[in-house]
């Protein structure tokens, strides 16, 4: 009958009975408290756990920072070496090109002078050959 009334009126369930009480002399170790060697010092476990977690977080943060710095330095070094290598390649290429151009110009000049010598020798019958 009680359940029918509760269903009809939609009353909430009664609260659970209170937990059994311990005797006054018993020492309980709750998760928030811990006994040390001297009974006068009681350190809360939660704060120690928080401190440990905070330390872990700080250490992790510091190591991540160090890794990021090392990564930046490494990347910067790699970029610098790439730039230097590129400059070396370019300078070698430029040297090679200038040398080739000089050689080409010299050949052209020699050919022009030969042509000029031939023309002169044909007109004036001169011999420019070196003895």
C-alpha cells in the first residue's frame, strides 16, 4: 500500500540510513589524512598528491620548453648550413659560368683576330705566323 501511495503522489524515496559509527578510540586512516612517525604531525594526502602532480606538471613543462628550444636551435642550425651550402653551390656555379664566358670570349677574340689576320694577309700578302 505504501508503494502505491508513493507512486500516486510521486514522493521521493526516503534517505538511506546513516553509516555505522566507529568507537571514539579507533584511529581511522581516511584518504585525506595520513599518520607520520610522530602522531602530532598529520599531513593531508591530498595536498601531497597535489604537490606531486604540480611538480610533475612543472617538470613536464620545463622538459617541453627545453625540447622546443633544442628543436629551434637545431632547425636554425640546419637553415644556416643549408644557406651556406646554397651559397657555396651558387658561388661555384657563378665561378664556372664566368670561367666559361671568359674562355668563350677569348676564343671569339682569337677567332676575330685570326679572321682579321687572314684578311690582312690576303690583301697585303703578310705573314703573321709566329716563328
